[in-house]
DNA sequence: CACGGCTAATTAGCTAGCCTAAGGATCGTG
DNA sequence: CACGATCCTTAGGCTAGCTAATTAGCCGTG
């Protein structure tokens, strides 16, 4: 079932799909709680262990001042802890607190209900397509 | 090459890919020019012909006040025209101006250079996967 | 025919999330 | 030891979304 589409059509189509789905994801913000941006940053911290703000902003593809704000909010909620860098006084190390880790876990289970439910309605074949596309799209965003 | 992934992994992975790619798309704002949101609304108007603000906000999945602002910006630029509803004095009809249509066309060609270039680097197989996924994702966002 | 309740659109005001520019602290090297 | 580079933050601005409240117009009922 090859879809025949010009490159322009594909570009427009993909952009549209991305922006709409993103809007939808933002809307589904569950009680409590963290925004998509905050959760993403927190998750990067768990994966990366302790990161500096610079490393974290690189990982999240935002500018450093943006990350300052995101981290500030996570800190307010006690989900991230800041400690001095052992050898470089300019830098700071960020790490999730125990509560932060807990929050991530509970989100992994609870959070994406809306999207998970939608995905569950797809055929196995469609899910497979989406899974492979997700990897490809991540690659695009990273590049 | 079937990717084996739990539903949770897929959900998280997809959300991540969407948000990151969306950030990237926002950043690539070309000179001139319309934001992704504005272009999307304008395109909906071209497809839908003349729509009321309510219809347009439904189509774009935003709340009416949000659409009021988007339309105001498009109007400022002379890309959208407002006319009274023939039978209902509360409503308003929105339609793209000639210039608005022209702008859409030029964007279709010029705008998504960044994304188009990325897509061009994919293998035909990957492009096909992305194309099919785009349709599926649009369906998700719509539902 | 007027009035009460609904709907459409806008206004007001908030938050998140992104940016650039500029500043202060620290590092490292000549 | 001074000076350029680097790290983080502050300041300020913009887009994009939201909810609550207001204004205007519609319509059915008494």
C-alpha cells in the first residue's frame, strides 16, 4: 500500500500532522502537574544521570535561558536538585530528586492515557508504521 | 524490520518525537511571514471556503478566543477578509483574500525548506513509512 | 411583542514556552 | 596575572494557548 505523494505534499502533510497532534498533546494535561516540556526535561535528567544546564538544553534542543526557566519550575516543585560541579565553579549539576523519579514513573503509567488509547485503537500494522516513523522523526529532530 | 516495543514505550517515544520535531519546526520560521499557526488557519480557510470563526476554531482545534487573535493577525496583513453572515447577525464569515491565496501558494513552494531537505535525505522506504504515518497521525489528532 | 435563555464573537487577563541580548562569575591560557 | 572564553542567569519580548466575562443577536414562549 504505497502512498504516492509528491515531496511537497509530504512535507506539508507531515508538518500539519505534527502541529495538530502537538496541540492535542498539550491540551491533555493531567491534573497535578507537569507540562510536556517539564516532563521531557525531567526524563532527560533521569536518562542522563546528572547533567549541567547546558547539557540539558542541548539534549532538549532549547536555548540555555529557556532551560533555566524550566529547571526553576522543576526545582520549585522539588523534583530536581541542584549541586555544585566538583571541579568547575561555573557549572551546576542537575539531578532528579527521589520525588522526581517517582513522578516520572507515575507519569509513564498514567500520563499519556489519551495518546495511548488512540494508539491502542490502531491496527497492529498501523502501530508498526507509527513506531518506525517515530524513530525516523526523532532522527530528523536531532539532526 | 519490525520494531518490537511495548505500547508504553511507543507512546512515550511518539510523544517525544512529536514535541521535539514541533520545536524544530517552530524555530525554522522563514522571513516575512507567517507562523505555523497562522498558515494552518489560512490553509483551513482555503480548503473550507468561507468559515465562521467558530467553525475555524473547531477545525484548528483551538478555543474561539484563540482563533480571534489568529484571525486578527491575518487580517492585519490583509490575508483574510471578514464579511457579515447573510442570515445570522451574530456570526461572521471569514475568507482568504486574493493575497492570502497567493501567500499560501508561495509557502507551499518555499516555506518548509528545512523539513523538505530533511525528508529528501531519507531513503525511499523511510519516506514511505513517514508518509503513511502522517496520515495515521492526522487521524489521531482529528479524533 | 417583550422577555429570558441560548449562541457567537470578542475582550481581558493569565500561563507556558520559546527567543535574543546582556551581565556576572569562573576558568584557563599566554 | 590579565584577558578572552565559557557557563549560567537576568531582563525583556513575542507567540500561542487557555478561562472567565462581556456584548450582541437570535428565538421561542407567555
